[in-house]
C-alpha cells in the first residue's frame, strides 16, 4: 500500500514540468484566435524597435567601412588662413601634403542662361581623392577637368538651371568651360551642398578668380596618403599642437566617429519614437492578457477544483505567455528586418553613405529576447489574478474583481518602471534624459487618468437630467461599476498626444526658419562687400527699386587673452573651463550705437560711442559670456589682424539666434574700429524670384567678389529637409498608431463584458435595436471626443513648453491636429466601438446570454 501510494507521487513530480507545458500548449492552441491582440501588440512593437536598431547598426558599419572614401585621404589638416611658420613646419615634417585644396563660397554666373547661384568653389590639386572617386558624367571628366582647365558643376544645379556640358561658368574674373556633371565628391556636406552646390576647378586656377581678398572666408586643406601611419597616435599627439596654431587635424577614423555620432543622435530620436510604439504594444499585451484571463476564469476555477494548485495554474498561463512572446518576438524581428530595407529610401539625400542593409545577429537576439521579456513582464499584472480565482467560480458567477496582493502589484509596477528606465537609458545613453523621459510618460498617463476621473465626477455632479433617455443612458455607462472609461481615454489620449506632438514639433521647427511673414526682415544677404564698394553696391540695390535694410561693417579678430591669461596659456591649462571655440574661433565683429530688435540687454550698460577709450567698452552675447567664463568688468584682449586691442566687458546681451538676420557675439561701440581692415554685409528684401534673379545678375557682373545668399532658397532647402524627416517620423508614428488601435480594441473588448448584460437587459425590457445602437454610438462618441481632445490639448501644452524652454521662440500651433487628428481619432473610436457591439444588436438576447455563460 505504501509503495503503491509513493509511485504515483514520484511519477507526478517528475512529469510536473512536462504536464505544465502540455496544458499550456493545449489551452493556447484552443484559444489562438483570442490571443490575436496579444500577438499583434508584440509583433508591431518589436518590429518598430528592430527596424530602427538594425538600420542604425548598418549605418554605423557602413560609415566605418567607407570612412577613407568619405574623406578621400588617410588624414588631412584644415586651416582658415594661410599656415603660419609653425604649421608649415608640421606639414613639412609629415613629408609634405600629397594634395592641396583651397575652398571658398562665391557667386557663379552661367553665361548661357544668365543664371547666378551661390556655389562652393573647390580648387583641388592632382592626386585627390586617394580613396573613393569623383563621380562625374562623363566618367573621364574627373581627370580631364584638371588638364583642360575646366569646371565640374553639381549635377542637380545644372539640372535646375538648365546648364549643359560645354556651357561656361564665371567665378570672379575667371571663366571656365563646364566639362562635366559632378554627382559626388569626398568630403562634401549633403545639406550645405544643397545651399551652396560644389563646383570643382583646377588648383592653379584659384588665383585667377581674384577672389582671395580681405574678409573672404577661405579654407585651406592639406591631404595626406599614408596607410601605415598610426592615426590614433597621430591624433593624440599632433592634434593638441595644431589646435594651438588654430589648425585642425582630422583622420578618417575621427571623421567616421564624428559622422556616426551626428547620425546617432538622429537615430536616438527615431528610437524613442519606436520605443513609444513598443510601450503602447506593452499596454496592448497587458490589455489582451487581461481579456484572456477574464475569459479563462471558469477554466482556471475548474482546474483548481480538480486539484491544481495556485502555482500550477499560474505557471500554465505564464508558460503560455512566454511561448507567445517567443513567437511574437521572432515574427516581429523578421518584420523589422524587412522594414529596415525601406529606411535607405526614406533617408535618401540625408546620409553620408549609401547604406546596404545587412542582418545583425545582435539585433535579432535583442528582438527575440525583448519579445519574451516584455511579454512576461507586462502580462504579470493580469496573471497575478489567477492566484486569487476561487474554485467556487466554476459553480457561480462572480461579478466582483478578485482582490490582488498589494505587495505583488507594487513589485510588478517597480519592475515595469525599471524596464522602461533601463531600456530608454540604453537608447539615450544619458540617465538624466532617460529619467526625464520616463517621468514624462508617467505624468502624461497621470494627467490623462486625472482628466478621465474629473470628467466622470463632473457628469455625476452636473448630470443633464433634462436630456433624452438615450443620451442619459450613454453618459451613465461612462461611470457605471467596473467601467473602462479611464483605460479607454488613456489609450485614445496617448495615441493622439503622440501624433499631434509630431505635427506641432514639425511646425515649430519650420516657424523658426520662416522670415517671409516678417515685413522688415531681409531675405537676401550680400557678403564680402569691400569698403570701397559699399556705396556702389548700395546704389545698385536702390536702382533695382529695392531697399537697403542694413549696411553692416565687419572686422575679423581672435581672442588673444582673457583676464591677463593668454590664449596658449589657457589651452595648456588642463583645469580651464573656457570652451575651445572661444579660443579657436575667428570672430566677425561689428560696431554700432544701438541694439537691434533681435537683442535684449541682460546686464550692464550698452556703450554707444567711445573715442580712443582704453580699454574699449564692449558688449558680449550671453553665450560668449558663459563659454568664455567672463562677466561685467572682465578684460579681454583681441588680436585684430596683428594689432592687440584691450577691451572691458560693459554689457551682456541676449541674442535671438533663431531670427534670419545678421547677429553678433561681440559688438564694439562707434569710434574704435572705423579705420581697421574690414568688409561689409548689405541686406535687402526682394519681393519675388524675378526681382531676385535680376539683382543677382547685376551684382555678379559689377562686383564678382560679392557673395549673395538668397534666404528664400535656404528656407526651401530646410523645408525639404524637414519634410523628409517628418516622413520618417510619420512612418515610425504609423507603428504607434497601429499599436494604439490594438490597445483600443483590447480596451473596448474588456468593456464589452460589462456592457453585454446591460444591453441584453434593455432589449428584454423592450428597447429596440436602433435605440441600443444610438446609446453605444453616443458613449463611444463621448469617449473619443474626450480622449482625442485631451491628447491634442496636452500636446499643445508640451509643444508650447518646448518652444519657450528649448527653442526659445514663439509658437503658432498647426490646425492639422484640430481639424484632422481630433475628428479622425474620434471617428475611429466610434467605428471600433459600434463594430464591437453589433453582435449584441443583431442576435437574440437569449443566444447571447447562453454564449457568454
């Protein structure tokens, strides 16, 4: 007897884990349709993160592999002026440059079409590039332009202006034939080339342009080809020495790291958008499992009646969730890898390299494991309910929620909070930003939940008793026992908040660049006007019936010393907190007797005039004061082209750098710099493209050294860039919208449990189908309007805070969220709610009750 009793015990102990897996598989197989929402939430959330992560890894790898081709050399030395004796000695000690380049921005005039355009002129010596290639049409033009003394012109610019090979381009006093179209050149900046397209000419031809004059912004580059050089050591030992001489060393390794970081920041932003989709998916998981466990309550009760323990029933469904998480992770990862193929197309024109999508096993492992982990974590809260289901529920219906352990709920909530924080920390690599992001999510959810509770309380207190029966019944449904009003408003509000914020942010960025609406703002800037030309250039503008808005003198200078400590001493001082740009930058400074409308006085007194003062009272911008670590009364000595000038800080200004006008970090009073070598900037406002073209043609013919920036063209480039970025953001937001809809479906399905018996009872008491239809429609209309309006309203507030605190600019909200997003989301909620309730309306009450039982 004893042995017989012990055998089953040992056998059952050994088969325990296998039995749990069998039960989980059998139950899940029978309920696969009911787990559709669960699977969809996992797949979409994982796909969003995997696609972005995989593309980011591909981009980083491609930049690393093609870093030499991106630069065209192993390393280079850059300087904004002719090298001094020390810099030239360093170049010679490296064996001399293998190739040189002189670069500047100027106006290019095309004789065949009489068109003019600001271009980036690059005079390149033979040999460059050593890696990669000049991509031209015809291909032979990459070499023949040097021999035949011709020009290679940006292919897009030629297409825009109708320029053909064989036409000529005039740069300053030099006229060259266009012998080829330039498709790509190493070291080119994609965005800047859209504003000032590149034009390549032979290196010796640069001097013939006669454009290297005082005030001209000239860049000198010295390229080196030496694959055996230890670039990390070179960067570590030589870069600090060159920094002291206002020169810069760049290796192809440091360039790839710099580009990687630049696009990594953009990738982090997309990762956050994908992460929001993942979070919504997590909410969908919790919602779907909540529905599933509600439907399984009687089955769990039966299992417990048959002898299953709390732990066993809990583990059966935990295993089931883990398997679903694994399957969802695999499918989500596969979908993400497919979607990453789209990103190179979406980001065309924004990336420094052509990205060839490849499979990253690290990302695949991350996607699958993330699917399992987040499924288990976010399913724990509803799964805890299985521990408190009584066996008696197999015999009777229990309408009240099972009481759950507060300790278990707290631990699960803490685990969820840590998951969100750690995952965002992995994406952002900054704990402060991650913590702010997590708190932002919690605050948003808390405000939406508070709005829902306040709404229900207001309905109770100010219930419209004089309304009709249908409207009153629909309102009563919003605060009935076990209602899902808060869940629904959270689901609707978060999705709407995300979409609206994307549109508001886009408009905020565009508003920063908009100058067309400002009547007195210039939209054309004339640069490098020499002192002897300023009167004649101004007359040319006036003769075109255009106003001269500004005629600004500019003197170039560098910081020599701050409070008695020289530039080099500061650089050598490892404890110095002065920003390097203050010490390396060549400042373009003006002098005037008043503030402009883009400036406001923070402290001190703005000195209008100071003849022969020593030290000279100057005004500095707040960012200069912050980075130079200077305050009122501090002394700064400037090197003005060889002459040292003592100055003292008398005022600090706040400058609105977002305004499209000429702003300055340093302003001298009148009476000091008038005799210094200088050039001028003249601004005007042109009404249309025809007037702009005529003025540019006149100026280029008479003053070839003057560079013209048409701000309308710049704005067009920026708007196209932002449109492309908004496409990407909207593409990622699509995942959030889909997962939001899934969460919405889940929340509405949960509310169906409370609604069925009420609507069946109404039909039993004589309510007609169209009346129940109207009650349901009105209820979801109220929910949709409240949730969507709350989301748009919160988005409006957050965008206003971004405008004031981050971008420091005025914010004019877009009408799109109000006219499209708000009614669109409301209509979507209405359609989902009605479609979910059609079963109740179409079928007889008895059939529905039997089915539910």
